[in-house]
């Protein structure tokens, strides 16, 4: 039996109340950013809706519906589903490594569920936030740092990270790990844990190197010295830098990016779409987009701060940080600040699973906002 | 304000503090991203713009159309012909490259080597790169391929330009030929045009001498390419400037007559206008087919050319050096008369003794009493031994140099040789031995160290005929620019001296007893004057002479004497000069005189010097010509 310690809602909201409560400004902002993505997909297709922009629009509209639906579901229901969702995601991750379909680059990232191909690691990103939020909701500040209480969330983070690394998918594993650890930090993890852990992480870099796959090592070496392999692995990153850099202040103009149109840019509609923006709209365009992203993150932070429950706060900030990490890793990667990892730009890059997971995340964020007045008593710290 | 229980309040406070820290971290990350953007797009923006442009734009050179080479009346001697060729594009060959070649071979013959080469090039290139299957097709084959094109996917007919030499071997030593560019050519000339695949440059003759002018300036084709090198569109095209036409002084009809007259001898001959120096014909036989070098010469053909003992690749008219023999005598006579020995009389007994040596006349029995004119008529050696002694080697040097020997004439062809007029200084510095007086005697009859080219001998004849220091010239215009041409100055000999020498040369041809009498021109008003010559290839030994051997006709071809002749016509008011050298021609059959006879008779009858020459094409003419193409 699931204990229901949080049944004492201050008030219940009707569906129309909830729809009224949705932060439509945020929804507008998300739509604007998604439209930038459609425009870029239209451009890299040489001024055509097919093959990318049209399909992505349909996905976005579907994502909007899902987002609103999620927003209207009571936050306590999400709290209830947190552990089962995490369990399911973990199961699927294990299944992927066992029976997963071999995807591009020989990495096992996809699993076929009937007609739908699913990337369990995407599901895990959301589920982990949910599960950690629920777990940490039950802990006082002083309890977070107790070794016995801390072991459980560390395992919740570590197991999926290791599984995703085994796929291998360094980028997603990094995001999952960063996301989980930052939630612990926000929940009040003692600096006595944080500082030594940081030191240990830095010290362990040479050891981690030995566990990397050859292609990952290759990427890092190429990153450290792109000229080392200018026509091979360094090609992507140098062409991306040329695309971005050649945009200058104002860019070459919509539909006039030569790097993307002439196929010099790899993966231009997915991971490298940011460079197309840079090429066609220049520094002004890139900064404008960064500002839009910052405003979205600001919304997320404000929603987190306004929630009356620790679960809501952690869920909102977790989802927001997830969004932020996507942007950070993608932008750093295409600008040559970190090695190439396969992380898309949220809302902008072409891709169904990523779009879905981002929209589910925003749905949860909106749900926190709609139900920000809901108080949830601290229950026990038990998992179930 | 929401109500918190106390514990939740503390959690909220911690959360708020930590969120602010996280917010600061996020702001720092965004600032880093913006900074990196600034660095890439503003600081290094210009560099990346250049690199993007380099990526995108591919500049290709376009070969300019090569200038034509035309004779004095505008007849094309080197032309650009349509080159009908067939290309194959792999990605368009829907049934595969091999099937396409198989189908093509039902229309035209394809050698197994061609097929192998095409397949290899297809393998080495990207699928959209056209590969040449076959070139220089005739019109029938080409139109037949065009007709069957719907059944030949991947086959692309194409028309290019290639050099063509309509006169073949006849003009080969004047025009030369174009050939593929070698590594050495590229090292010498850094012009990027030379690296264009299939580009041809002048290798010999006029094609080489005026290659920079005939070549023209490269055009450029700026195209946008994608990451795979496929051309997306043309950005701009500059067709370049076609090369200059070269207008020669040659009259192709005179050249034709002269070449025929030389026949299959290993020989050289030059016909010249004595007033202007215009070279009307310059032949060196045998020639070679210059078209072979353009389309690619086979191993067998090349070996046949290089092993031929008649040396078809050597332009003997400018690069063949021969002892002038008796054709040297008029210049010695001219110098002698000018030095005051015009009334010299010598009694020829058949030989002349000087110290221990006996110098023989070609006529053993002797010529009797000789004057300058009769000595020239009968080519008396003893008279010229005497004249040479009186004039001295320095006098011989001075007069023969004035007549154009011993130095290149400056004719506009590569590889001209200087010949040699020996002098004591020359002998000391080159051979390290002092000059001997006997050598002056031998030099006086054009033997010993003396060497001259046929074009020098023709210049010599022209100078005697005109009394002026005419210089041979081969080109009238390069493009629109007339070649520099100044009237020749008078030579430092008196008119009387010239008159006497010309009279001697007239008698040599037209008076019985003259060495060229048998082949004289009898047509009134067209008579020629001249001087025969024989150059020893082997020295006649004393033993042979004792055995009565003075002629070398019985010897193998290689060791027979060279036969020479210099001449001008008409005798009164000379206008044309001709020099002929037939290698190993032997002295008995005066074929060399016959050649000059035919050439000078034809030239006088046609009289090209008085016909209006072709005017160079104007810019408007050129525009019309190229617009048509």
C-alpha cells in the first residue's frame, strides 16, 4: 500500500481554474523559440518545409497538447508516479543495453516499443528529477547530508548514469549526472560533501580517461587540437566554427547561410542548428536567442521559488536545470568549448524524442506553477 | 505569504540561497557562451568569413583560345579545330559504366586500353566528374552518337578546341607544334594555366617562340560548390582574352614548291625577299607531322622520328651547320675587291704550293688565267687561295661578318645556331694552337673551320644581291602590333665591288663553263645568278688523291659531300634570294641548283613581294569570329 501522507490539499482546482492558472506567457515564449527552430529547419532544407520543418511543427503542436495536459494533472499525482516512472525508465534502460536496437554510431540508445521508437535515456532525465524531488521532499536540510540518507539518491543517480555511459552516450550521461547532483545541491547538501567531491572528480579525470571508448577519446583529442584531424573528426567542429564565425555581427541573412546550404555543416538540422542561426543571423541573432533562453530559465526559477512544496520546488528547478544543461552543452560543443557530444539544442533542434522530453519537462514545470499553492506535508523518506 | 512549518521554512531558505548560487552559475555560463560568440563572430569573424568563402567558391581557370598562325596572305598554318569528344558521367550512367561503354562500342571502336583507362578514372573520381572516353572523333561518328543518345545514359558528347596543322610536315619546321606541359615547363613558367588538365603549350618553332603571345590570357569561372565539390551554380565567368594571331612572311605556295623540289632529300632551303628580308619559304626536309604531337605520339612513331638518319626533328635551315664550301667565295671576292685586289689575275695550274704544303684546285688540270669573275664562274680554288692570302684572315673575317656569317641572323625561331668564321684569336682560345697561314687558304674556299647555316647563306645571297644589310624576318604582325622593321643600311662595300661579284655569279649560272650552267633559268627576264658549293664530309687523303680519287660519289651516303648553292634572281634588279643545302648530295648531280631554279622561277612568276599582304584582323573582326564560335 502506498501511504498518502500528502492528502491534505489546501484547496482543489477545477480544470478551467487550472487552464487559467497556466503561465501562458511562458507557453508563448516556448512557442517563439520553437518557431526559430522551424525557421532554421526551413532554411537548411533550402527553403522547404520538408523534410524537417513541417514534421517538427506537427510534433511541436502535439507536444503543446501533452504539455498542457501534464500541467493540468495534480502535482501530487506526479509525486505519486515519481517512483514508478523511475522504475520503468530504469527497466527500459536495462532493456536497451540487452535488446536495444543498434542506432547510429553503433550505440545502443533506442528501444522499439511497437511502432514507437523510444530513447529511454530521455525518459530517465525526467524520471530522475521526479524521483529525486520526491525523495528529497521527505528530508530535512540536516538529513540530506547524512551518509545513510545520501546513499539512496546517489544510487538513483549513479545507476542510470553508468547504464547510459555503457550505451555509450557520454552527453546524456553527463546531463543526467549534472542534473541529479545539482538537485542534491539545491536540496541543501552540505559543502563538506560538495567540495571534497569536486576535488575527487577533478583528480579522477585521468582514471576516467581509461574507461572512455576510443571514439570518445578521439573526440576529446580532436577537441584539444582540432588541427590534428582537420579532415576527419576535426572537420565537424571546424566547419561549425566557420559557419558561426562567418556570420559576423548581423549574419548572412535568412536562407543565405552558405555553410549549411552547401552541406559543409554536418548534422545541421539537429545538433549543429545553433551554427545555422549564427551564420544567418549573426551575433545579434545568437544573443537574442540566448536572451529568450535566459527568460525561460528565469521563469523556471521563479516558478520553483513560488512553490509551497519542496517537491514542487525541486521538480521545477530540476526541469529548468535540465533545459539549461542542454543549452550549455550543445552551445559549448558547437562553439568548440567542449568535445563533441550528441546533445541537441532544446526546442530548436530537429528530433521527436528530444522535443517530447522537453515538452514533458515544461508540462511538469507548468504543473508546479498551477499547483504552486498546494502544500504537501513531509512524509517519510522511504522510497515507497 | 505562504505558511511553512518551521522545518520547511529552513529548507526554503536553503533552497533560495542555493538557487541564487545556481542562478549565478547559469548566468556565468551564459556570459561565457556570449563571450565565445563575440570571439568567433566579431574578433575572428573576418577570418571565418574568408574561410567560408574559400569553402564555397571554387575558381576554375578557362583555357583561352590559342591565336592562329597565318601566312603572308592570311592562309591558316596553325588553326583551332573542333575537337569532338565523348565524356562519361558515372552518376548518370543508370545501367552502369561498363554497360554504357559496351553500348558506345557498338557505334565507335573502343580499344581495351581506353576502356581500362576510363574505368580507372571513374574509380578515382567522384560520381559526378565527367571522364573523357574518346577524343578527336570525326563528324559522322559524333553525330551518330548524338543520334543514339537516348539509349546511352551517362554518355555526354562534348565539343572542345584542339590545335590543327593543315599543312602537316611541310610547315613543321616553321610552325613547330604544341604538346602537353611537362614538369620542367611548369618550373620555368609559374602561370597557373599550365596546370590545367589537357593544356598545350608551344614546344617548337613559332608556337614556342611566341607562345606567351599566342597563348592569350586565362579566363576564370567562379562557381559555387558544395561540401562534396559538386558545382551548384556559376557565380561569374570571364572568358579570358584569346591569344594573338601571328602573321608570318611565309608564302605557303612558295613553301609548297620549295618542299616539293627538295623531295625526300635530307636538305634545307630558304627563299627570301632581298629588299625586306621577308622569308618567303623556309624548308627543312624531311619534316614530321606536327598533329601527332598534339593528339599524342605513339612510341613507334617517336622511335621512327628519332632513329631516322635524315633527322626529321632537326630544323636544318637554322640549326644545321655546314662548311659553306665554294658558296663562301663571293664574300671573299667582295672583301678582296674592296681591299683593292679587284684586278687580281691568277694563273691556275691545278695546285698552289705554300711552304711544305700543296693546295689543290678541284680541277686537277688547272683553269689557266683567272680573273675575279671567271674564278667565280668556274669556282677556281687556286684563285681564291691567292685572294685569301692577299686579303688575310682578318680581311676575310671582316667581310664575311658584314655579310651575316658567323653570328645568328636573329630569325624568330628557337634554336638558331651561329655558325663559325674562324680567326686566330678564336683558334688560340678554343683549340689552344696558333693560326697557320695554310688555314687562311682553306678558309678562303669555305673549308676548314668555316660553318654556316642555310639561313645565313640565304642572307649572304640577299646582301650581295641588294648591297644592303638585310636581316631575315619571319613575322609581320603579332596580333595588332607590327613587328619592328627598319630599312636595311648599305653595306660597307663599293657598288663596283658588288657589280663584279654579281657578274661572276651571273656567269656561274648563265655562261657556258659556269658550274651551274646546266640548270640555269632560261625564261627571259627571270634568269638567276648563283654560286655552287661542295662541302667535304671526309677529308680526301693524300693516298686517295694519289690514286686519282677526288670525288666521293662511290662512298656510302653518310660520307658523301654536301651540295650547296646560293642564288638570287632576276639577275638585273634582284628581288629574291635562295640558298639550298643538300646533305650528302654529292657534286655530280647538281640537284641543289635545280631546287633553286624551281623555287626562284616560281617565286618570280608569282611575285609575292608585290602582292598585297593580309591585314591583321581588327578587334571587331576577332569579336565576330569568336562570337560565331
